[in-house]
C-alpha cells in the first residue's frame, strides 16, 4: 500500500511528495440541490508555482475549466487577481489552499506564512502569531513510540506525526490556520487538509497513543470533526485527503463522516482505481479492493467525492503494470475514468474526477485537462452497475441514456463481450472524429484492467429546434429550422402537417405548396439518422395561408374606388382564440382527411379538404362555454327574406370567409343555434322515419333529419358512433364532405358556392342508394 505525497515547501519551490505507505483521500459535502450538472465534474491539484514566479495565462485558462481546485497560497500572492479570474469563468468553482493536517514540518520555521504548507512553529513562530512554539511549549503534542522517540513519516524525518486526537492540538492547528490563511489576502473558499489517514500509515515506529487501526481511526474522526466545525466557523470549507476506500476500515470511515452532522465538504481518494504506487508504472488494485472503491464512491450522499487516478507514465507513454503486463497511459486513464463512472451517483451528482501523469515525480506539472472531460456525455444512468461473468471473467457494466461503460478489473482477458445493443466505442484517438467514421459494433474485446466507453448506435438524433413557418401565398408556407446532431450521422428530416408526414428532405428548410387559402396549418419536423433512428418531433408551429383575392361588384369591405366599379377585396377571417393554458382543450382532438377547409373552436379541431377518406373515430370532448349564441330572432323578426339572407351569405363567401364563419352568421340570421354541441352525448330528438328529401341540411341545424343523416354516416364509417346528436356541427359537415368527394358529387368549395358540406337533393339521393 502507498500513501499520498502532496506539496511541501522546500527552497523556493513547492514540491509534491508521494509517500510509499497507505493512501488516503478526501471528499466534499454537497446538497443535491447545489450539485453541478456536468456529466464529468473535475478537480485539479496545482502546486507548480515556485516562489517569486507568476502563473502563466495558459495555466490560468486551464484552471478555469475545473469545478474544484486545490492549490497553494503563493498562487494568489504572485498571480494577481487569480481567484477573481477563476470565479469570473466559473462562479461555482471552489478554491482550496493546501495545509498539512496531523503532521508538522520542523524545517519550515524560516519561511514566511505565504510559503508554508504546514502550521510550522516548531521552534520559531511568525511575528504576527499569538501561539508559542510546539517544540518549546507543547512537546506533549508529538506522537511517541514505546521507546519515547518522536515518530515521523517513513522517508521524511522532518515531518513529525502530531497527536491529532488531542483537543489541544486541534485548537492549536485551527488558530495557526486562522493566522496563516483565513486572515490573509490570499484566503480562498476553503482549506485542503492533507494526510487524514483512516488507518496507521507508514511510520518510524508504532505510536503508543494509537497502537491499532481502530484507535487511530477514532482519533482521526475526532480531528476531522473538530477542524470541520472550526473552519466552518471561520467561513471556510473543508477538503480532507483521506483515501483508503479500498479497505473496510477506510470505507467505513468515509460513510461515517458522510452521515455526520459536522461532515467535511470534500473527501479525496488519491489512488483511485489506477495509481502510481510501487516500482511499476501503474498499480491496479485487486478486484475486491477495486469494488470497495467503486462502492464507497457510490455510497456517498452528503460529501463531495474527489477520485484521483494517476500513473508514472507521461501522457501517451507506455510501460508495465504491477502484474508485469504491458500498459499504456490511455489504458490506465480510461480504466480509471470508466471505474469512476460505474460509481458515479446521478441522484446527488457529487462525484469529481482527475487523472495525473508522472505523478511520482510531479514538481512542475499540471493542471492536467483532457478533452474527454468535456466531450464525453452519456446522459443519466439507467441504474447502478451490473456484474456479469464472461467465460469465467467478471465484467462490470452500467447503462446510461446514451451509452454504456464497461470495465474489466481482473487479470484475465475477454475476447468478445456482447454489447446489449449496437454501439460505437469511443477512444482517445477518435474522440473528436466525425461520428459517422466510428464503426458500429455488437461486441468488444476487454483485456485485463481495461475499460470501454460506448455510445448507443440506436440513439436518435437530437430534436430539431428553432422551427419557423412563414406564409408565402394563399397556397404556400415555407419552413426552416436549426440542424440536429447525431452520434452516427443525421441523414435527413421528416416534415409533418397536422401530425401526418408529408415529405422528407436533407435540407433544413422546406416549402409546402398546394394549400388552401385562409387556412391554419400546424407543422412539426423530426430528424432521422443513417441507421434509421428518428428523433422526437419538434415543437409545433402554425401558419395561416393568405386569403384569395376576388372580384366583387359590391363595395362593402373595400376601401377606395367607386361603388359602380368592380374592385379587388381581400377578406381575412378573425382569429379564433386559443383555449387557456392547462385547460382540457389545449390539445384538441383532430379529425383529419384531405385538405380544403378548416374549423376550430369549442375544444375541438377539424380540418378537411378535397380528397376523400374515412374520418377516424374521435372521442367527443365537452366544449368550453362561450361561442356564438344566436339571438332569439327569426328571419321574419330580422326583416330579411330568405333570398336576402342567401345573398349576404354568398357575398361573405365571395370575400373568402371560411365555412364556420358563414355557418355562424347563417345561424344568427335564420334564428338557429350554432352554439349547440355536436359532441353532446344525449338528444331528445327522434330520428326521422321519412326517407323523402327533407330539404337542404346544413351547418347549425338540429332536428330529427340530422339524426337520420348522422346514423347513416356512422354506418358508413364516416362518423364516430357518439355523434348521433341531431346537431349538424363540424364533424358531421366533414363526414358529408368526405361522402360527397368519394361519390363524385363535389370535391371542394364552400356550402353556398358548390354545396360542399351541405346535404342537397343529390347528396340525399346518393345516401338513399347506399342504404339510407
């Protein structure tokens, strides 16, 4: 096992040390409501700024990409405005300053506070400090072995182990941090506390105060709890480098802290999944320990989890792993990233990832950013990971909305693991390649300690956005939209009018022609890809065709000109109010079949036209209140003769008025009731028994002859069974139009110009022939 080597101050440079003992990391506590929304959230450890130097513009730009940053106070002292620069790029980024926790460096007394990485004060204290020296005034705060010797970390005789469980040391440490960081100009969002090991690390001897892992763990819990309460009291967040998620004691301590009322904000695992421990280039944990790391990450709820993978290899390099097998940098990187994604908690979204090359010798490295962090997005996880066995090899995989993550944590290879569905494997080499250039596969090879990130080939394109419709004329509407994207390739677009596909195109525009004047048309668009997947349809947009220009001998409704002269008049029917949002009529039922005329109102929608076809059965819905209510008058009371009424209606038709408008005006002039609901499920009328022509039947009438007509239309399959109401409404009118078109009586026009939709003697006779 190995322990973390994090930065220490030495002769004008911050050096990152790695200690060959147990590794420990920290996590960050977070409320689910405050969690970020990136698919891969990242953090950076950045200590490469030597004393007296300034951070480069390139490094600043890289740091702006990370969500959590652990760095040194010297960075703020020498990098003018660095904190505000990072915050301007990402206001939610948290910046922590490094501080050694349960140890102290005895050789940092001569350094100014801005250069310290521990509380120092071994024998000399800063002039501004109110604390006495540890060596002179608090010798009992050091840890001793059974021989009375002070204990230090293996390989680092200047790094003494302190009695971290002592309340006196805890208070001393907090006061020193307050003096060195919190009250200084370089203060940031929080303190990164190193070496909060849950178990005994590699030491020069066995401490008499904490001789067992259990005793050590209890003391460390006390230390973390105390400094968390204290630093939170200073307004500072707490990030602890704790590690040991690969063993039961460490995993239990992580989960205990996660449930604590005084938990730190972040915990870090410094050797996550792939590490630089030992003599080889990459250390891969045994499967059981690897599973513990994944499960510990997934179990955290309140603390942010920072998982750090690392290797001795340079980016793009190759070497050997701890099993003596060949290994590459990108194999280790994808293995660590894939393992991280298996343990990623989508509910709390409190997981953060980082991977460092050359970790054992990193003195002037980083921050390390990879395109994978921003360009891989598999969407939400479908559930937790699954383990399956392939020819005796344990394979761990997890499904996401857009793909799969598959990891082989064993020393054995798998020749062909069957993917649940056709997919494309993403590697570093093709990460930025055209999606269409990546082959679709149904199985993949998974060698020892490798991972695969897969995109589903069955994934549909994104939904087209920005759909716009513009009216060109009385018969043409032009559409345009913003292009979709796809993991394979967008092949084209499907155009829908009234929910029915009318065309396909490879362009992001389309012209719909041959339309009826003064008619509203709703449109949607869907994208389809090269392997046959179709997106969800876009949001609906509507456009109304222009009115036809007609020649009239009457000046009413026109401007200018002489009444004795013919003039062109354009009539635009009034807009029909849409029902209020959230009402049961916001998605009205639609009866479709052919183009031609349009009617909407009373919670229903209807369109019809020149071609025949049966009307699909539509369940009736109760209309909203309102509408046009005819006055209690009759043609005699209005003073108009029937011929005068027909003249007025003919004039309206010549001006381009739609059927519904003409029918309503006719009802007012004749004293009928257009507000009656065609969707009423009850009627007091008895169907007419006489089959002789009863006289013309038209929109707005309500009598027994209409019931007889509706029953015949229902028998012919042109009208839904629930519409035998005795009221001649839009659905009955549309059924009549369909019958007329299918029997070559009329095929278009208006009731008062061609009789289309109006039951006259010829239509009545034809209905008797077919069975009335």
